[in-house]
C-alpha cells in the first residue's frame, strides 16, 4: 500500500495529512505550532506526529509554505546584485536593492536591439559586488521579446563569480520591464533560503528511510517539482491560500465553490470555478511590491484566531495585529496564569492598543540591534516571563514609552500576549484546546471596561469575526462594491440577505463555531467539511501539475530577415506583412499568419511536455489545451496581435476514484478567465 503526505507550514500552525493513494481517503491528520523563524522544526514535528506505519510507505510529499511570503514581508532576504539593461526609470524612492546598476542595451517591442549591451559594465559591477551578494538578477528592456542580452549577462556573471543568476524573461513573458525587474530581484533574494529549506526537508525525509518524490505548491494552486521550486521560489508566495482553495474543493467534491479560510493571522477568501482556481488579472502584490507572479485572486483581511481584541473609550476592536492567545500563553509559560490573576489593570486614561488589562509582553529570542535608549530600557526589563505594562512601569519606576514598546514589537524582539477570538471561543465553550481559565479572566477584564458580562464580550467578538468573514466574501464576489454598501447588506435591517449561489466552504481550526453566525448574515449553502482544520495540508497534496505558456504573435509591416523567410520572399519583403512570434525560447519571423500560429502552438506544446516529463508525468498523464485571444482592427483581416495560450494539466499523482476527487481541470475551464491576460501595458 502506498501513501502521500501533504504539509502546510502556515504562520501559526503547521498541518499534515496522510492520504491513501488507492482511494484518496485521509487516514491521518495532525496540527502543530509553526516554529519561527525556521519552519523546518514544525515540519519535523508534523511528521513525528503522524502514524509511522503510513509514513514509512509514503511515496509522494507535497509542501506549501509561507516562507517566501514572510521573507519578503519581513525584508530578511539575502543581498542581491541587480543589473537593469535598457532605458529604466527608477522611482524617487529608489530600487529596493542595495546593489544595482543601470547599463546600456535592451531591445525594442519587435525584438530588435535598441543599443549594444555594455558588457564591460556588467563585468565591472559583478567583480565589485560579488563578495557582498548571494545572487544576481538581470532584467533587460523587452526581454520578453528578445532575451539575448539577459542571457549574455547571465553567462558573464556565472563565468566571473559562479553565483546564481535570475533572468526576468525566465519568470514572465508579460510586458512591464520594471515589474519584471522587481520579480527577478525578489526571486533571487529567496534562492539561498529556499535551497536550505528544501534541502532540510529532503534530508529529514531520507533520514527516515522514506523514498518519496517531493513537490511544492505554487500560488496558482498547481504543484511543481523541486527543480523548478528551487529556481522560482517567488512562485510559492501566497501558496497557503492556494492550498486552502484546492483543499476545499477536494474535501467537498465541489468543482465550483467559494472558500473562506480563517487562520491565526488573517482570513482569506478565494474562488474555484469549474475546477480551476480563479487567478488575479494582475500579478501578486507582496510587501508593497507588484510582481508578475500569477496567483489566485483573493480577499484578505487582518482578522484571525490570534487577532488582538482590545478596548478603548468603551469600544472594542479586533486586530490588526496578531498576539499569543491568553489560553495558549497559560500553557506555554509556566506561572503565567497566576501572574494574569494577580496583575493590575492600567488606568482607563492610558488604554490604547498596547496598554490593555489583558496584554503582556515577552522576548522572542532574536538578537537586538540598534535600539534607542528608551527601547533598550524597556527591553532590559522584559525577560523570560511575560510582563504587563503595569509591571514595566513598576520596574522602570516611570511611565514606559508606548512608542518605544511598539518599536520593539515591530522589530520582532518582543511578542505580545492578549485576548483573542480564540479566547472568546474558549469562554463560550465552542473550542477547548488550551487553558480556558485564562480566557475567562481576560474576558472579565474586558467586560469591566465595556460594562457588560464576560459572556457578552465573547459573543460580541464571535459575531464580529463572523461579520468580517461575510463582509470579505461579499467584497470578493462583487468587486468594487463600497464598504458602506456591504455593511448595509449585512446589517439585517432591510428584511433581506445577500444570496450566494455557489457553496461556501469554511476552513480553519474552530471555524465550525462561526457557521451559524454566517448563516444569519448571508443566504448560502455554508459547508464545514470533515478535516476542515487541515484543509491547507490537503490542498498542498492534491494540487495539479499545471504549466501555462503564453506566446504572442504580432503583425508588422517593416522589412524583415530571418531563417523562416526564403530568398524569393525577401525580394518582396517591403510589400509583405510579417508576423513576429515571441516565445520563451526566442523570436521567430513568418510571412503568413497560419504558419506563425502553427509554430506558436507546437512550440508551446513542446515546452509543456518537456516541463511535465521533468516533473515526472508521462505523455498519457498530460492533457493539453490550446486557446487563442485575438486583437482585431478590421473584420476580415488577420489579427494585429494574437496570444496563443497553451495549458498542460498533469493528472493527479493520487490514483483515486472519479467520485472521490473532482475533475479539477476540465477542458471547458481552460478558456476561463484564469487563462486570460491583458494586452495593455508598456
């Protein structure tokens, strides 16, 4: 008997599932706290927690992780040397890299050389920074039309330094030189971290005697082999929500459904339509940087199980920051429950997000650097045991600076503890995993400030979280709708409810507690499937092997030369329309449209099959569909531009019954908006 292992390393929890390959049945599942900042510790704990009889016969391991996302958000990536080739305009705030240079070169929109490449400049820059960077990235103007200069820069740098080099055209064939440069830079930042992460997983698996193929989930819901995962770690950003979406479809057998995933830090909403995750029309935005990475379209809000619940002026707020729940802190820190019971509440006049009767602070263990004097004073009195604002006040013998305390939190030197929605569910009895007494004490403290009962506090928090979930769902389904209108819809004052035609699947730990409240707000078939708490890990495993190739055909009237054109045709070149075909492998020229289209189609199919074979799929396991988007000027003429979209889908590595797993990638779905792309942009 063979089994497959799915792992999702999220911000709060790392989940794992074992699925039997013969019928797709989930045999074992587990959830442990994610280890920070290195998630490999949590992954090892997950494998240790699963049934060893199944683990030893695992033949496939698939992983989704927040590692890439967190690295970019926290700005902890490795230094990169960036080479921009062509007429780049850098914004006033500058390019994000510490080491970058602009050099002459690049191409035109037709793939013609705009200026010779400054090879001497490339060599000089590479030698100057090679000892200060871990990798290089290069982006050349219109490299999506002609990658010659990027490839030459890559060759020079590899010969001089031996360091890895990321080219912009390798990550995207879309227009937009600056966004392509950002994408290549961020990808290069992640290379050393991803190599270490993947190598750690492979080493751990081998040490257990497991002979398994290792895959990683991408942010479009597809899986890739380790070779591509190592080359393109940027494509794993937001793979957590993608895993949830694919997992929701698998667990419910729905080809079309909306997914609401409540995690520790945030709530994510996404949609799978006809078995294909709905993708964003724009590239994924992470850390304020727009990339060219194809990702699922999602609505995200900073409300999760670990969101901080705090009071000010007799009103309560949820988030946006994440804290350790009181109930969990009482288990993790010996003596904390007694300290919570004995702690004094700060003056009402001082109450703000960081000064609360339920909030405590503890060191994270990271080494402090460049602290201000006031930050250093506060950090010195925060030791291994959590302390409150009043405790800090008493030890300093003066009122602590709230700004300095906030600075320590932002620098991740101090972790906050406080009342959360998870605590509210403990109070109401909907969820009892940790120390309920700590949650009760926290609710009583907030109840005094709000002048209600502790049960009322917990109920209000629960209802607010459910309303946020419903609001995120409505905002996702009806793009561009003003928040005031959404609030009116959910107020329940107009004898109406927002109706959702597609099933709504809830995922997350205690998410079943919110089902009833959600049903009061919206008219929908709301489903909480079995194993909803580990839906991410399921999705990491059942994602399909997908490869998309988009090839542009562009009509032109300029004189031409090229290997696809005969001498006789060249004699009349000025009178003949030419067709440029831009593929990831280079530029080709044809004198007839059908010849150009046939070449584009066959080239795309070859790229797909080469990729699928490298990922372990045989020819019989791959379905290829070709669609075409045309831009016409006059009816009856050949299109001015055509985008040939070739999509290959590998059948699941799980051999399951047809009624167990939905047919994710039906042909009718290939031409959905997930395969569409815009012609706009420079």
